[in-house]
C-alpha cells in the first residue's frame, strides 16, 4: 500500500503521484489538483514518467562529446 508523502495516509487507488486527495487539494486547490492527477496519470500511461528503465531511443540520443 502506498502512502502520502505529506500526511502518511494510505492511497488506495493507482495514481502516479504519492499524494492523497486531501493534501493535493490543500496544496493546489480542487480544480488544479484534478488536472495534475489527470496529466501525470496520462504521462505515466505513455511511459513519460518511467525514469528507472531507459529505453533504447533515449540512450541513443545522448549528445556526442567533442574534445
């Protein structure tokens, strides 16, 4: 079970951020919090938030070092 990074309460749904709704609304307000959850979940589903396992394309795009 994941827990909120602010208040340590349990988060029961499958969201991309470890912030509960109560803290999210308290920090950003209801409208902005709903938008933040939506966009981060969409980014996670597309793989844009997967920083721990780089894909081949990101490895091949490293800049060349010219000495």
